[in-house]
C-alpha cells in the first residue's frame, strides 16, 4: 500500500486501509461522530510491534487512537481524519496466572470475563466486572478505570492493577508498579495510567490482582413504589453497616425495556448472612424476594447486564455516568426525573446503588441525538457537581465531557493535568482531543 501512512510498511505490523475496516474503527458505542475517517487500522500482536508503530507515528507526527473492543461510551475510541487506530484486540493472551501470589499477567486484548473464568478455575476471581464484561477488554477497562457490579465491595479497576508495561509516545517501553500486593517505591505511575484513556501511553501488559471471593449466599430482589424509595433503601443498608457485594437499581422505564413490570427494582447480593439485609430492604418495599438458587441469581444479573442493549432498542441513547455521595442519591434521582419533564425527554435510569454511581440514559429517536437530549445531559452534569459528585463515575471523559471536566477540576488542577500530558506526550499524538 502507498499513501500518507505507507511508513507502516516498515514496521512489519499488519494494517489495513480498507473502507469497511475504517468505518468500524472510527466509531465506538457512544454515538459520537468524529470528523472524517481514520487513515488506517494497525493490528499489533506484540509490544515490539506497538513500539514500532509509535516510533513511526512520533517521527511523522501521526495521531494514534488506541482501541480495544470499541465499547467506550464517551467517544474515547472514536477516530477521525488523519489518525491511525491501534487495534489491540489481537494482543489477547493471559500470559501468567500465579494463584499462590494472587496475581495474573494479561495482555490488553484479553476479554474481561475470560480472565475471570481463568481465575475461577483456580478458586480465585478478577473482581472488576463492568456490565460489558463479556465483550470489553482488560486494556479498555484500564483506560477508563472501569467499575462494575461488584465494585461497591471489591473496588474498581484501579484497585486491581498492580503494575503495567506501557509504550510511550516516542516508542519507549516502561514498566510501572510491581508484582507484589504491597509496594510504595516512587510515584504511583500505575495509578496515573489507569483512567488516562490512552492519552499518556499504550498499555501492552498488566499485572492484576486476583482475589478469593466467597460465593454469594443470597440474591435479593426488592421492588419499591418509586426509584427514590429504592435509593433510600440502598442507603439504609449502609446505615445498618451492611456491605453487599452489589446493589443494582433499575427504574420503571428500564424495567419496561426489559419486559418487566414495576416502578423500581433493587437487586442486592450478599456473601454473608442475608437476614439483616432482608430486614432492612423490607422497610417500604412492595415485595422482597430472596433466593439462594444460583440459577435465579444468574437470571437476575443477566437482566441487569442486558439493560443497556434493551434501552438501545428503544432509540438512540445518550448514556450518562455520574456519581454522587450515596446519601444524595435519592435527591439526584428526583432531580433527574424533573430534568426529563422539563426537557420533555425519556430518561431510563439505572445505578450501581452501592457506590452512588447513576446512569441516566436519555433516549431519543433513531437519527441524530436531539438538542433537548443534550440540554438534559448538561443539566445532569451540573446536578452531579451541585450535589458534591462527579461527571463520570466509571465511563471516562472522552469527547463528551471535556468541557465539564474543566469545571469539575478547576483551572489550577486542569492546567496541572495538561502539563502532565505534555511530559508523557510532548507532540500530542496519543488520542488527541480526548479526556483533557
């Protein structure tokens, strides 16, 4: 091949500029439409091949967009004119599993659920489990610091990442962190890369923590007369000093999309005595059902994981991701309902109630996202900050929330983060226009 990226031929990395491949690689799951089409998609299989691409990109000042499974919900993996997509999905080996040390070493293209299943065969678990666990990759989870259903008790991706191998913008390969469960030598560069959305370097290997998670003792499904009442019930668990493995909240619109009835459903899973949680959840509930049957638990959690695909079938979604202090969750929900009325838009709200992470999903028609939806989103971001929260709990910033990031951080902190970006990527070639 010849053209503006023909230098890729010198890297020995497989790549393509076929229109069909470019059309797929330019988009993620956010609905963001980038300007133009990327020049090429490269498919490295080794860290050395990633280094070769970044050396060439640095020499030619070609922008690079790292990509995993393309499930990003903020535009973080969209790619436009003049950019090269670095598709890491073929770097998909679980390199090592060390049960005695409680760690795994995995490449960025490993599917999250595959790593968890490999750990389960050894009596362990990889705790982070985003709703996209069956399709999202370890690299993508690291890029956004993904959360998930179990994170209220076991933490988000950052809590499971011990060390990283990262290729910098100029092609240098560095290692950060360690392969031990404790270690405080030097600045925490590992934590800095987690959640950086591919703007500081390209992760080519991750050393991850595995845990011996006890099996759930019960899964409790509690229905309530309103979403705010269900949120209050979740907060009541905390007040009673009960720490569930997960507490997932679905509103009436989300339940309807799934073909289920009810005003609000709270799904709680515990791995100790369920009686105290059941007693708390019964207060104000319409119905409380508790089951120790793994099949019934799996069906409930499958319904939760299918919530977004079900909502997407209703129309084009604008998927938001705010987090507020748990004690302000009911107030946030009431305000989101008012925002929906004020802008005359449909909002389906689901939440990781155990940590105050809400996903108000604004559903519009099949075409372009309506201006009213964008206005509603702006009000939701403002609401999160007014309640002492954040504009993103787990999806990242991408392109959709850059303006609001500046407001959340403040000018001094925002400027400092831009300076950090310049240290790692002085030419600005790594995922330009994203995050900051």
